[in-house]
C-alpha cells in the first residue's frame, strides 16, 4: 500500500478521481461554496450526519464529486482518538476501494494526521503469509489531502514509517510457530540490515555458551530448534552518542515446558514473541524515518518445549551475570531469556534500556487489553514512556516496584527463584528482571494483554511499536540528542508516494 501526500482543499478533494473519498468532519465544520462542503452541510441540516463522534453517512456517486463512494465521518471535538476510531470504521466500510482519498473538513493537527494514517493501515491490514489462496489487501493507494505539503511532511513521514514498523511486527507476530522459528526470526532481522544505518549480528548456541548465558540456554535446551541471539544496531548519530537498548522477548512458541500449559488456546502462544516482533518493527520504522539517534535491539529467540533434555522444576542455572536461578516453574521462561539479554546490554553503555515482553497473565488480569504494564527504576524514563504512549494512542500504565515484592523470590537453593507465587505476579516478574538491569535507567513493558487479540479478531496488534517510536523520536530526557527535523521540501506538483511495509480469551504468557 502506498501513501501519497497532496495539497488539496475541499474543492480539490471534490474533483479528485478515486474509488472512495473518506472525509473526517469535526464539530466546528464551516461550509464553503464547494460541492463537498455542500453535501456535508445538507447532511447536517437534514439530521443525517450527527456531529457526535462515531456517526457516519455513506454516499454513492454524489453529484459534483468525482469519487464513486463518499464516507462522511463525524469526529466530535476531533481528538486523535476520535479520528482514529472514525477512520477505522470508515475504511472498514470501504474495503473494496483500491484508491482512497483521505481528507479533513477542517485543519489536521500532527496528532490527528498520524492517527488517521495509522487507522487506515490498521483497518485494511490482511494476513496472507500461510494461506494457499490469500485474499490480499485491496487498498493500494491512499492520498492524504492536506493544506500545505511542506508543513505536513514531517508528521506524514513519521506516520508512514510507523505504519511500516507496525505491519512488520504484525506479520511476524501472526506467523505460526513453524513459520517463525528462532532461525527464521533471525533471518528476518538480517533482512533489515539491507537498509542504510542498520547492522545485524546473529549469535548461535556456541557463541551464547561462550558468553555464559546459562539462563537463556536452559529455556532452549528442550527444543530441537536451535536458539538465536539477535543483535541489531541503528546508527543514526555519532558513535560517541550512547544508544537506547531495546530488548524483545523472542519465545517463538511457548508450551510452558515441563510446567506445560493447558491445551485450550495454546495456539495463541505463537504470540509469545511479540516483544521481539516489536523490536523488528521499530528498526523497520527507523529505516524509513532516519532519525539522528542510536538504537540497539537485542532479541533472545528460542522455543520453550517439553523434552527429555528440557529444564525441570527445581533445576538451578547460572545466568550471564553470575547469579544463580532456581527454576520453580518452567512456564516462567520469558524472564529467564530476558535476564541474560539485560546483562549483555551493559556492554553498550546505554543511556536507557527498555525490555518488551508478553511476560505475565497477571498483567492481563490487572490491565486487560487496553494498557501495557510499565515498570521502571527511573522517574524520567517512566514519565517519557507514559507520555509517548498517550501521544501514540498506545498507552501504558505504571505499576510499582517496591522492594518488598522481591521477598517472594527468595530461595534456599540459589540466589533467586524465577517465580514468587500468584499474588502480584506481574510485579514480582518485574522485580526479578530488575536484579539484572543494573543501575542504568531501565523500563519493562509487559505487553501480555496488548500484543494480540483473541476470539474472532485474533491477531497481532503491532503494539507497542507506536509507543517505542514515540519515545525514541521525541525523548531527550535521558540524554538523547534532539531528533533532527525533516528538511522542508517545496510542494511537489505531483503527490509523493511513500510505501508502507508489505504485507482472547487471553492465557498466561510467561
């Protein structure tokens, strides 16, 4: 799907030939003398288009408009959230359109423009990778009408880049376990190195053993699929600028190991690598947006399987940090792979470390599918992530890290146990990870409730790619250099295309 940015006023939108015209109409709409404004004014006067958010009206070949179909969508006060909801609904009703013009009967803000573009992509996304006769996405071109191309360019480019990242995250999150093994995930990371500024290194079992990642290795030992430790680098700033490190949990399928999960809905455990998928998505977006920052992505990828070689409850392993861990529950494997990756992150002397994981069913119970769980040892980092989530419509909620929560992780047989019982499970999991995060600014995002949807809408959401990008592109609080603004360009006579990426019942994800 191609996005194009074009300078069009209401008259221009009315004259633009397309399969469908989607018009976002805010409460303060002021009618002009053009045909499009006339139709909106008539619909309002007749009571067929209420000004409240969520109301819409479909028109077919209306007189004076070049579009075959027109969808008028009221957005109330016109917040980014209201615009997103309206556009998702409108695009859903226009699924057969190949060329869509998206416009606002009022001024776009940067936030509403980004929200609208993300909504078009989300509503039209189709998974096809493992279907023999796939019905691919019909929508091929989206023309985004703005008053001034130069003024909208930066927000447009960021939005299109973010879409590319979200769709890559969705793609790998949706693939079944046999089509998204650790090796295949590593190959996907290697393809990102084809883009300028991105480098990729993949470590196998031998290299991981030399590093002393005994905790990570213990999770992988029950599977015939070899583990992979993926290291991605985006170098957009000088080498002297410390990077932000993103650590994504890459359990490509989670049976629970010897502490095996119930059979019902176990298929959804293919989504247990959505943290890793979000890291891939962020790097895909960085390749498009090209900000002046440095970012490192670390993905410990493995399957968690029951086998004669599999780790057993009660086994004690030694992590890369030298700390010993008693594995009381093999279904709490995410923290076992992440802890070694957090230790590895220290070599980059990062300004901040953020790990992303479908870590606990307890977080789903606490926050449902609306907000991701946020834990952090640094107030500035936590506040920046909270703000980025709100701005990206990819919200999170901060949960506590009181030292008393770590009491349940005490054991007589190792330095720490990997579980502490059911009470406060999301918090005790974060307390486990905190032991390995060191003293640098660190945050943990538990996305077990937000990374995918179950039921008839089953599929990856691509979250929290938007949140992470919002933080990376906008944060200077932890010492990151300001993002260099995109140079302003002269308005082009023709639209400039930008390609997007190709195309629960929730259970505990440990």
